[in-house]
C-alpha cells in the first residue's frame, strides 16, 4: 500500500528555513528511509509553517491547514500505527493540563504515508494525539476493512520521532485512571508503563519507550519490543478483534493494570492466535510499504514467544487448553461448560461429544446411565461395563456397586432358576446373591409358593390343577438397595403314568400299576402321584387302563 504525499496547506515562501531549528546531524544515525521521511516532512512544514502572529479568531480548535501562530520549534514528528495508518487519517491533538486532562484546546491534521504526521500546536508540553482511520493490516497485507481510533501521550516539541500505537492507547487510559485516584501525573505515567511492560513482557526499562516503539523497525535499540508489539497487533487482527474489543482491553487495563475483566475473552483470543500467526508473512507484508527495509520477525523476538502468548493455558480448568477451545472446538475458554449441560468441555471432547450441544440425557452405551450421570460417576459413557466385572455401570451405580472397581460388585442375584415344574411335585430354587446377609422375598408368585427370607430357598408343590405358565419375581434386599429377578415358570402334569420314572410309559409301568392296585406293593409318594392318571386321588383299575392305552399309543 502506498499512500499519497503530505498535504498540509498552501505553499508559501518565508523565513521558515532560516528559523527552523532541526539539526540534520540528529538524523545521521537513523535508517536512510527515516532521514528521507523527516526531510520530506521538513519540506512540508516549510510549505505551511509560515504565517502571521496569533490565531486571529480566538478559537480553541485549529487546523494545520491554517497554521497561523505556529512556531517551527513547536512541531514533532509522529507515526500512527496499528499497522501504519492510511494517508488522510484524521489526527486530533488535545492540549493536556498538569493532571493529564484535556484543556479544551485542539488542533486537527491528517496523516501522510505510513501513518506519519507533523504534530504542531500553539502550545507545548503534554499532548494527547488521537488518530482515526483505516490502517495497513499486516496480518494479510491489505487495508483494514474497518477504521480504528488509537490514542497516545506525546510531547511538543520533541526532537525524537514519537509513535501512537496500541500500547500507548492502553497506557494513556491507565495513566488517567491512576491520576483520578490521586497519583501525580509523573508517577502515574511510570506506574502505567511498568504495568504495561509487565503485562506484555517488554524488555525496555525506559518509561518513555512506549511512544518510541515502531512495528516496522526490526533493527533499532527496541527491536525486540517492536517485534512484541507487532506480534500483539498481528494476533489481534488475526483473531478478528475490532475497535470495541480494543477498547475493552483499554478499559480493563485502565482499571487495575491487568486484564481480568470484560476483556478476558478478547485477551485470550489474541494470546492464542499469537501462538499460531505467521509473523514472517506479516514482516514481509510490512516490508512492501514505502521505506520499510527490515521489519521485525520471529528472529527479532529471539525465536521465543513472550510470556503473554498462550501456548498451554487452560483458563477455565476444563481440561482443554485455551488454544484448543479457540482454534479447534469453538468453545468458550472462560467457561468450563460452554453448553451448560453439566459436563465439562474437556470431558465431552475426550469422549467424542460436542461441547456446544446439550447432550446430557444421551445414553450411547445403553447402560441406563445418562451421559451426565456417567460424568458424575466418572464412568465411560461409551462402554456399558466400565470395570469389566460383567455388571453394567447402571446396575452397579443403582445397586450399591462401584462401576470403576471390578472387586466392588452391586447387589445382584447370581443364580438361575429352573423354568419348569410338575404338578404334585415340589419345585425347588435356591436363590443366591452377591451380598451376604441379604433378605429374600417374592414380589409375585403363584398360590402356595414361598421363599425362605434368610436362606433364599423357594419351595412350591403345584396342585394337579395348577398347570400352565406363571410369572415369578424374586426380590433381594440389603439396606437401601434391592434388586429383582423376574422369570417365567411353566408346570406340566406330574401324573403321567410313568411310575418307574424312566421317561417312558411302557409295560413296566403297567405291571407296577397292577401291583399297586392289587395291593402287592406300597407305592412311594412319587409313584402314587405318577400312577393317579385320572387325578381322582386314588389308584384304581381305570388308572391302569389309561396307562395301558398310553403305552399302546391308543
């Protein structure tokens, strides 16, 4: 970007050259482009710097297009940088009183190439410079889409080139706050400088240095701090911050000298992007500007990041670094639970959930625990049995076990029932549980079925008429916990005629039946049940006939 030439007003010939007090030997040690720039500015001042005595109108506001009353010795050279401001950006100079407050007297001018302007006024001493305009965005090498306003404290006149930048913008606001709190201006300015120096890890100890930092100079005495300022400026733009964010930083710093309030989100974004910006590309962009020969880069920083750059910080303690939250997840680095679903962002990301979506009620592993319950119990939401003990996390958590400890089992029934029974014969099931001392009960059972409350043995002799299916529910209880085992039991007739109980009905059973009927043998209780095929309570000839028919397949 190449801006237009200085335009300060109508050319006139006068004694300005004779009276102008700049000493050219002061420029000998400056880079060639600096000397050339200053000479150009001198020529511009020659064009407009002559005139009559006072302002004539008595107005408190003057413009350099009407420089009446200016003296050559009252001028200072200043550069406005975010990146360098565009030519034609507005500059307002405010006279400051002994307390650093504006007196009401102002002067207006505009910038020339790479943000340079000659600051001249009818006063001398402390002056606030306020520059508003578009600027060269070194992060992408084009003019900024939005204008910005930056301020800084300068002295009139000064034989040194002075700068308006982000650091001076912050420092001036902090100085004013300290003065309003009762500090003398001289002390407040030093205090503000030291706070900015600490906050941004600046190497210089010169309290005036903030006004001398230049993001286009990678070779001067403050080159490391220049590179630091450039890194901050570039990261701020790459992070997408605008004027409101800059002013939030200004106000936050002005409050107590650090960033710990409204500007924290902007600060974190800037600190994060500072760790990933291409500073070498920004350097090359700046070196396309007129007169910029060697802009700062990573080498200027010493190949290390300053302390304010965020590489590993986790401001909200959610297990995700600020860099990951800002650059990868889009979550809030100042909120441990961006979507407010009860689960920290880091925990969600580690298990493949979206920290921007409320997924607390999900149950991807089907263990009857919601995701937020899994978080609270520190179990794996993607594994139904976190500790591998064959019990689901939900069963363990709901029944007194530890789902993260394989040896800590829940209250559970470990035995399996016999699903079949015969009428007339005793049905037996010994229920077993993981916990000793538990008590047993039946939530549902057919008439006549019972369970030993302490031993857990189910006993039932279904009547000959209790044929078919029955739903049984066994409950085991211990303290606050209980668990239920439901199962189905089907009964079949026990008086089948298989008196010998060999699984077959044949001549052997016929012979045994006849002996019972004839009184030649006394049947056992089981044989008596088997032989009473007619289910009339006694063993008679008709039972033998029925056994014969069954044996013959009739």
